[in-house]
C-alpha cells in the first residue's frame, strides 16, 4: 500500500503512473519531469497564492452534544484524515477551529474556491499555546453550512502531502463574454457546470479553471474534455458532458422584435 512505502518511492511511482497515463493520449502533453522531484505548476495555468494558516485545537470526543457545545463557545467541530488515493480515509484526528477564522476564509474566497484551496493547518494544545502538536497541509473536503444563516457547522479536511492524489471539485471562471460573437449577436450564456471534478496530485491543485468564451458563436458549446488544465490532472466526469453553451435569443426577446 502507498502509505507504507518511503516518500521517495511513492513519489517516483506517482510520476511513473502519470507518465504512463498521459502518454497514451495523442492530445496529452508529456511532462519533462524529474521522477524524484515534485510536480509543479506550468506556465499559463492558474496557480494559487501561498497557503494561509488555519489554527486548531484537539477535540477529544465527537457527537451532537459535543458539537453543539463547541459551536456555542465559538468553535467549529472539524475532522482531519488521510485520503491519499482520493477515496479511502484513515488516520483521523478530531479538531476544533475558531468560528470567526473559518467564517472569514469562506466569505473571502467563496464556498467553491475555499474547497479547492490548500491550507496550512496548525494544531496546538490551546489557541494561545506556542506548542505545535501537528502542522500539515490540508485540503477542505466538505463544508456544512446552516441552511438559514450560512453559519459554518463543520468542516472535513484531508491531509495533502506531495504524494497524495485527491478528488477536487475545481471551480470554473468564465472569461471573454464581452467579445464572444454569439453573445454580441444577442444570444445568452447558458452555464451548465460551475465546478468540474478532477483527480489532482496535491502539489498542483488548481484554484480554478479558466473557460475562454471569446470564440464561441450562437449554438457553440464547450465540453468538459475541452477544458485546458495541467496534463497531470485526471477528469473524473465524462469528457462529453457540456459545461457552457451559447444559446439562441430568449423567447421573450424574440417577441419584442
């Protein structure tokens, strides 16, 4: 199993697998990678800002009553666990995070962008302690908000070491609406997907994916397979699923004419 092999061996195997997988596709870009070096971002692809810190303290027990007490004193009950292959978890740690810090991060980035961003998690015996029990890079996996108030109820984090492969719902950013031939003719933008799921090496999780609309005319559409991403990312959904379409004029607009 991956978790029992030395880091150098796991990293080398990961690179070999990525080379094998993407060399089979004629459209794939073969990466000039050192098999013992970490994967890196490539020019032209979005890359995130440096990871921000999230502070946490251990939480000895779980349960509805414990969680309610944590929220009452301004803390969000959370979990950190392993998920190296994007699916199987383990090595769970119960923690609590300050509500104000999580609320600020979620509000600043937005829910989708928060869930596709890496953070440096520091677990201490107490929030004012200088001792660090664990410092680890993490990816938020699940974020539960109150349906009425949008208050953060709980968060699940995944440890994200360099050799991990993680499933990520990457948000899409649409650009070029002002020059799209179809939109300039009076058609409208039908956004079908706002996030797309990829299996990503932890070192190159994109903060978002640019979707270029500048060449789309009336009736044109972009599929998931058309998205331009780092070649080490593996699309989990069907490449034939539509992402966006330039649709014809609305019925109400046609009647006005």
